[in-house]
C-alpha cells in the first residue's frame, strides 16, 4: 500500500518481532534496518542487520 511505502521511506527505521511459542517460550528478532519498496517493486519488505534470540531465517 502506498501509505506504508510513504511512511517507511521518510527515514531509517528498525523493526522488532516478539514471538511466543505454544509452549510459552518467548523470543525476539530485531532488525536495525527496515523498509518497504513502492508499488513498482510489489511492496517488497526489506529487513537487515539482525540481532536477537529467535534465530536467523
């Protein structure tokens, strides 16, 4: 969506995912660089520079 593209391309952003398994185990993944492409590039999500304990997939 063009609104999300516009918001994520105003400056650099990071994104964090907090995960909880069905057994209650909690993990997180932090990406220090995050942006979304425009419609011409099918709003592709880009994430880089991982840290956290969720594993890198």
